């Protein structure tokens, strides 16, 4: 009986002591890390000299989180149609190293291979093809009256553009839309010599990227496309995949709610809109995959998505390393 | 070959010539309680022909007329032998006595049921309830699902969870049956406990493959749980008091020998224990801070099982089963702060409720000595309602007037409802000793209502600044599911036996109908009297999906039906193995290969709070495959019982269809892809007063997605036209995840020990149970999270990226007191 009582008391004491055991612990990473790699970013844009940016990846748990990841002193070369072009390192800005430029200007249809080597790293290699330009044009535009209210507009007036895409080729093309607007207004300029900020009234060219703009939207058959809400568009918004074309044509209604448009900014004082045009980009598949995955990864890294969302892996196309070698072609089409 | 064909033809003709035979049929029950014994063997020892009792204890055996020695055996019971002169068909009921020799280690007659070396059934395990009840448990609460997690081919989710991952399948791919009725959520306390109250159970069988055609609707496993009918002669019961819950079980006759009842109820009292503590800490906090704060939290769950069984004069049985169980988690806080200049009020309310309701009526009727019918009508419901509301308002006081009033309101609600109304008929037909035929049909009317609502509003004075409202689902979806099946457990030759079956199902939802034919084949070749090889092939279809945010079983998980876009999941599984009934040991080794089609996974970055307005937009549809080897050794009788199971397995997923691409279309490991899984459980009964049990578990860690390589991620930007840098890269530092589920969490292992002290009292038996879960306090990860750690390095603050694991059960001693009468 005495033994039993002792046993129960010892057990109760043991239980109390255990309440102090910590349940959170820093642990070592156990897994396979196959060393730092070259991270290469380069985008061949039709008509513009090709550049490349090189970085090195770092083991996240190395403790050296603030080391400069840029990678100077590398050898970067490009091969197009059997010819080799060597990049030179751009040393014009000592604070920005690892930037390489070539004198090759990509053309639509080019197939190119880029390689980069640097001591202590595995060689990386990637290839891309410059896509054909988009066959797109503004078919029409119209102004939709708003519904006035005592405080402004109950429903904004809207400026609409009907943009039509032709897709005669069999190739898989992906397009993005950006609105270019030119206007006169005030904006802040930093004087290079005095480093002071000044308000300047002049002509401004600004770009509204459909995917991220909060004043530019797109409809198809009266359905607003990929608009989850006013401030959070989908990573797919504005991405036009010709695989989804029914036939060889597809039309979109791109519009600006003008009430929001004029109210935007606060610092800008918009006097007059002088010109609208669309910048249509054709992306090759690698760049499209990479861009979408990066947009999703950045979205996932913020706010509630980080708690409830599924982690995102970034789709790269660089053999032996990480990064993206993509290509695109752009066309500006006048709108208004 | 010619002999085999000849024997098949002979067997076929034997159905036609069955008129030359006579049949014995009846019920096999426990002599003391009258409880039907499921899976008891009835064998004619001269011809070695036999039969096995069904779920109501009914058996039927057709034999040639003459003198027969009938042996009835059931694990843990004394064999019953009867010599009869069988001239015509007759009814024979057998009442078996519990074996006293069983516990003393004496050899008991080999169990000739369908799961051992003699049966065609493979990839199935019946876990003795005595073993389940003696396994050390978390907080002293014995749990069936936790016991099943110790079996080979079955993996748990995260630490403590009741999720089951069977042969590479997901936790939604398990058909959990309570007396033949599906339960959609079997978890209490976010998955730490299951809804099965061990006191109410009679029999638990797990099927991991080689599925008999009578089961369908889920891909990966069937967990067939049968409840006790109740003692038809005497009143018995038990009261158990544990650390966090208490339970009571009472059974007995309503009308002696005819009508029985079995009631069990369980409730946690964490909320009651916490209430005075909260009251005291609330007072002390108000005194310390001077703020008007109120905070209450609470959690409780309960469940109630009721079963009524009535035996008619003709031996028919009618039973009514009822189950209800709910979890309630709530939190409320209010905070009022005021100064001369400012007043602010915060309030937060969280109310989560989820649970099951099940009722079932069954009528079991012997149409004749060879044909038995089960008729059932069932209703099952799972509902969860998860709501959180947050409100904050603040304003300045200037001259006694309110100014700059800001008010923020946010709410989030999840609703998941699934109702099934089912009618089914099942028949057991034993036309000859060579054929045991089962056939039947089932119709289910499903109603789903999944939904998510979120609202975020902000006001400045009366002016709205932000108003974001999202709605997802919230509509009732009706679906019809019908299925028919036919299976024949066929003795082709004395050494070759096969179970051939087919199940056909139809599913109609939103104007679309899906049809599926599912062939099931398994065969056993008996090489010696106790050694056999078996092989099986089965296909399964599943018409519902579970949308789950995590590997935990949260009430925010939602059941959704297939749609016109998301097609039914299908699986095919082939398995082969060797089985050896070695005295008191059952040994088996099995290998399996399984493919799954139309499985779903969340798209990269997808969440309910994102942009999608339909759940179909959040998921991708793809395929999966898994394969593995399972070794199992079980000792069911004697003073020492238990098992050792080991699994080597691999589980992969691939999503490469257009519009459904994940991981660039390349294969990736499933979250529960664990290479090694070892479990051992042993119970030793020293004497009638004391037993000791222990579990040891080792498993390779689960997988997850983790970025452990820092790269500057680049995003294309647009700059001034004509500039050489017309497009430029914006660089952000990110942790690069090369592919989904690239990281493996640390291995999981633990040792649990439990002991039971028994003492006979005047009116019953008292049992003290002491359990220590995770005795060496291994911090098994519940979750592994990356974090930034800031260290003071000689006055300089340096930050570094670290990994942290959070464990929830370091070491958990517990005890419970049970009184049985």
C-alpha cells in the first residue's frame, strides 16, 4: 500500500516536471545541398542588345545572409546560328557588378544558346528562341458615360478599347498587354547635381501593366477577366495564351474607369491626356513559365497567402544552375 | 492445366447439382453475451469444407449427406466440435465460450477466416480489440485510428494527427464505416483523437487493397468498424475517468434474450478545468494592466453511440444504430482602452463547430438456409461551421466629441455540409461449399454545401475606405450515386481459391453522369496446410474530394463532389504476397503497385483567400503512383501479443495536363512519401492483475516545400521606351524552391509504455491505466518552419535564417481509472 502511494506521488511529480519541457527547437538542416550555383537572368528582346545578370546562390542556413550575391569575373558567351558572341562585363557602375553586355541584337526567330562560366562554379547553359511579334491591333474604341452622383460618380465613366489578336501561326505564343499613356503633369525629379527633389511640369510617358495595374481592366464577352477584386488581380490576368483561341482570332475589351484614372496618384496633376497606345509583348514559353511562377511566389510570400497558400516553386530553364534565359518581342500599336 | 480447367468445370456444375446436398445454417454467438461473432469458422473436418460467419454471425454450409464432424472455431474462444448425422438441411446455432487457455498461451486452433493463409483476402488486417485497448495512448484515450497507424502500409500525417495515408493515398481516400455507414470526419480535437469510442466497438478490419466488390467509393482503404450489439442476458458496463475525458458504457437486455441495447458516451472536460483558471487569470490581468480585458477560450467534444438490436422468432435481427458527436472550439476576447484623448475597442470572436450525425436501420433476414439478406437504410451527416469575427474601432476625443473615428471589420467563415441518405440491400448466398456469393446494390442521395465567406471593411467616420467581400461556393449541390456488385469466393481446387468480383457504379451531378466498372480479382494458392501465396488486382473509383489546407484535419476542410471539370478519381492496385500461419504467429510479406488518376492538389500559391471564386480554379488534376513492400508478423494469442510491421514505400504525383500543370509538369514526391516505416507493439500479461505494453515507431519524415537556397529572383519591369533597358529585371531575394515537396522533415520515432493494474472488486473489476507517450521525449516535428533568428554578437545584432521544429507531444504521461461491472 505504501509502495502504491509512493508510486502515485512520484508519477504526479514527474508529470509536473514535464510541463517545463520546451516544444520548440532550432534544428539543423538535414538534406542534400549540392553547392552554390550560378544564377543567370537574361531576356532576349527583339531589337535590343542582349544583356545578362549573373549572381550566385547561397545556402540559406550558411549564416552569411548579407553577402553580395552578384557574380563578377565570369565568362558569358552566346551562340546564334553557329556564331559565338562574347559578353563583356559592364563596369560603369561599381555598385552593380555581375552585369554583362553583348553587342548582339536579337531578331524574331533567332535560336540562341547562352553559357556562363566562373571559377568555383559549375558551368551553366540555357537556350531560348525569340518569338514572332504579335498580330494585334485596336479595332475600335468608345467612351461609356458614367452615372453621376452627389459625391462624384456612382458608376465611373469608362474608356474602352477593343483589341483584336490574329494568330495565323501554329506555334504556341503567349502575349501580354501594357497600356502606354502620355500626358502632361507634375512630377518629382531629382536634380543630379544638387540631389534635390523638384516638381517639374512636363510630358510624362507611363506604363500600365494589365496584370498589376489598378486602373486597367480587360473584358471578354462582357465577362471581366481574372479580376478577383479591385486590389488583387490574379497572376494570370492579362496573360493571353493563343492555345485558348477559338479559331484564329480573339478580341478583348480593355478599359479604364476614368474616375479612378484621374484620381490616381495624388502627386501627379494630370492636365491632359495626349496619347494612348498599347505595348504588346510576345513571350516565349520559358519566360512565360518563369514569370508566372515568380509572380505566384512573390504573391505567396505576402500576407495571408503565406499562411493559407501552397508554397510555390520557381520554374527555371538554366541547366547546371538557376535562373531564366527568356525571349520576347514587342510591338507598339496606336490606340487613341 | 487440363486438370485445372476440369476442376473449374466441375465446380461450375456443382452449383447446378447442389440439390444433392444438404445445408446447415445458423448463428454463431458468444455464449455469455449472445453477441454475434463475425468471421467465425465452421468446418467439416472430414472434407475440410467450411464457411465463415458474416456480420450478423450467420453462416451457411452445404455438405453431402452423412456423418459429419463439425468444428466451430473463433480466435480467443474454445473450439466447439459436434458430430452429427446429416440427412437433411437443418438450422444449427453455436454458442462459443471464451477460452481461458487463450491468455495462458495455449495453442488455439488456427483461425480459418478469410484473412489468414487459408483465405483469399490479402492486404487486410483485423486488429484485436483487446490489443487496441492495451496500446499506450495519448492522454489515456484509447484510439482505434492511432492503432491502425501502427500497421504496415498505413502512415500518419503529422505528429498526433488521426489522418491515415494508406499505400500512398491521401487521407480523403479512406472509406470509414461505422456499422456499414460512412463517416466523413473521424477526428476530434483537430485529429488528435478519433470519433471511435473503443468501449462501443466489437470488430475493426482494415483493407488496404484486394478490395472485395462489396466495398467502393474510396480509393485507398476501407476501415470497417462494427459496434457491439449488447449483452442479451445480463447488464454490464464500464465507467472510465481520464485526464481530459470521461466515458461510460452500458449494455444489456431490454427484453432478455431478444432485445439488447448498447450505449456509450464520452465527453472532454478541458473547458471545465480551464474555466476557473481563466477567471482567476482574467482578474489578475485586469489588476496588473488596468485595462478592461475579457478573454475566454474553450474546447470540448462529446460523442454518443447507441445501438438497439432485436431478435425475432425466426432468427431475423433488426438493429438501429445512432451516433452523434461534436467538437466545439471557441475563443472570445474584448479589449477596451481609453485615455483622455483616445478610446479604442477591440473584439475578436471565434466559433468553430464540427461533427457527425449518423443513424442506421438494418434488417437481417435468412431467406433460406443458403441465402441471407441484409437490408439497410442510413443517414449520415458531416457539418462544420467555422466562423471568426474581428472588429476594431477607435476615435479621438476632442472637447468631448468623437473625431477621426476608424472602424475595421473582418470576418471569415467556412461552411462544409455533406448529407447522405442511403438505401442498400446485400445478399450472402452459399449455393455449394465451393461458392460463397455476395451481391447487392446501394443508392445514395448526396447533398453538399461547401462555402467560404470572407469580408473585410474599413470605415473612416461613415466613409467606406475598403470593402472586400469574397464568396466561394455556398450553394447546395445534389448528387446521386448508385452501385451494384457481385462477388464469388470460389474454391476451385483444394489448393486454389479465388475471389472474383465486379462493382459497377453511376454518379450523377450537375447534369453530368459518370459510370465506372471496377473488376476485383484475388486468388490464393495453398502450398502447404499453413503456407500460401496470394495475388490480387482491384480498381476503385471515388466521386468526392476533400479540399484541405494542411495535413492536419481542420474543420476548414471541405468535402466537394466531382464536377463536370473535375472527374472521378480512379485507382488500380496490384498486389502479391506470401502468408504463413506459423502456430501462434501470422507472418506475411506483400508487395504492391498502385496508380491513381484524377487526383487533385492545390495549384502553386492557391488559397481560399485568393482570387478564385470556384474551388475548381484552385486545384490541378493529375495522377499519382505508389509502390512498396510490407512485412508483418502478428501474435494474437498467448500471454505476449503484438506485432511488428515494416514498410518500404514510395509515393509520387505528376500534374502535367494542360491547364493543370504543377512543378512544370515533372513528377514530384507526395507529401506523405515516407521511405521506411517500422512499428512494433507488444503487450505482456504477467498475471490477472497486471499487464505491460509498449510501442515503438520509426518513420522517415514527411515531405514539404522549403526554400533552402537564396537567390535573387528577377521580375521583368517596364521602363522608358527607347532606353536600352526598356525592359529590366527587378531583383528580390527569395528562398528558391526547386520543386514541390523538396524537403524531408526529420525522422519520426517514439517509444510509448503503458501498464494496466486490474483488481477484482465486489461488483466488478477496477482498472488503473498509466501510460507514458513518447517516453524519451523525442521532439517529433508537428511542423517545421523557417524563421529569422537575431543573435547578439558582441553588441552587434546579426540575423540568420534558421529552421525550427515545433513539437506538440514531447512526453505525455497520463492515467485513467476504469470500473467495469
